[in-house]
C-alpha cells in the first residue's frame, strides 16, 4: 500500500499537536508537584506549631483551679493529638537511623492508603514465598548431606532476615504499630543466621544439624499460618468492619482462626518451646571437645529469642482478647439490614395480595 507525502506530513503534524498538549500537561504536573511540596511543608510546620502550643497549654493546665475546665480541656487536647496523628499519616516522614544508614535520605513514605495496603500485602507475600523456599531447603537438607546446600540455606536466612528488617522499618515509617521486640527479634535472627553460616562443620554441628532443620520445617508451617492470619486481619481492616454473611475473610480464612489469635497460639508457643529446646541442646554441646565459640553464643541467642517471644506474646494476648470481645459485642447487636429488607419486601407483597 503506497502512502503519499501529504498523508505522512498530516500524521506528523497531528503528532506534533499531541506532543504540545503532552508538554503542557507535563508542565502543569511539575507545577502541581511543587505546589504539593510547599503544602506538605506548611502542614508539617503547622503540626509542629500545634504541638508546641499544646505543650504550653498542658503546663498551664496544672496551675488551673477549675477542675471541670481542666478535664474538658484535657479531653479536647487528647482528641486533638489523635487528629494530628491522622494528619501526619498523610505527610512524608523522615527515615529512622537504620534506614538512613541503609538507604540514605531516600523518601520511603507511602501517602496513599491503597498503596500502603498493597505494600503490607506484598510484605506478607514475601514472607510466605521465602517460608516455602526455606521449607523445601530444610527438607532437602534432612535427606541429604551436601555442605553447599547447607550454606545456601544459611545464606538465604541471612538475606531473608536482613530484608525483613528493611521492609519493617519502611512499615514503621508509614505508621505501622509493630512492637519493638518483633523488630529486634529479626535483627537478632539475622545475627543467629550469620553465626550459623560461619559455624564450621565439626562434630557439634552435625549433632545439632537435623534438629535445626526440623526446627525450620516447623517454623515454615507456623509462618504459613501467620500469613493466613495476617491476610485475614489486613482485609478485615480494609473492609472497615464490613462482614460477609458467612463471616469469613478473603480466600476462605474463617474468622475463628484469627479472632483473638486463639487458633495460632498453640502453634506459636510450641515454636517458642522449640527455641528453648535448641538453646538447651546447644548448651549441652558447648561442653563437646570440638565445640567452638559459635555453640555457646547460639545457645544464649536462642534463649533470648525464647524469652522475648514468650513474654511479648503473653503481654499482647489480654489486649487482643479485650478488643475481640468488644468487636463481638458490637457485631452481636448490629442489625442485619439485608434481612430486615427482605422481611419488609415480603410484608409489602402480602399487603398487595390482600
């Protein structure tokens, strides 16, 4: 098919016009970005001013004689603090020390709620995928005795926990309320994995090897259950309290599995006891003639993991149970509008038939 010069010129001129529109749109976009940056700076400055003035007022409240006015102002200030926290969630935040060291001054703030949900969901998927890979490698190591495969698994653990610490720090910047212990737990697990990686293949290692692989098999199963739990909680939060008729979350995860953590608790505590058993076994192996410094160090770190995990979980349980009872009471008295609507429709039909 022959195309003449006039047709080509016409198409090019049309494309030039489209480009001019694109260029104008891009200029407008750049101006909006600059405007957004200025507005963000003003909001941050306004929040700082609010906090400073509230601090001054708080000091004045202590000298106030009228108790009613003092209580009223205190409630208003508490409400204002919550409002300021909500505003801060929409503004960029500075990185913590750890992220400053790893990433520098790169902005990792996620300002869109949908993007925050997506990032948290990807974080849970990342843990699931690595748990499956860890499960497979642990099983292979149980049935084989290949040093290269062992070291590959240890290196995977080091990389996995290092990556988790970075991802969790980004979550923290974006408003995650993850407990301090769980973050420290992953830093300590990185050190544990590093010590395991450099532990020479002496007699104590071969005595502990199979136990450690079985431990990782079990932990992989528990992490899968935790993924199901976290996925259910995540989608429930996104739904903002809306529940399906069957009272299940996405992908068929029943609410009784995650409500109050009652389903997960036995598996979690069994894993903690396994950590204690690892610490005891390594303590016994520390007296082995071929034992190196790795053995007592790992024993101490597994003991710290057991104590920290057990203590933190026991402290969290009452809080979770109280919240769960409140939610159950709310849902118990929540009217089923769909059922009421069906009853009204039926009554209307009966009236018409009469």
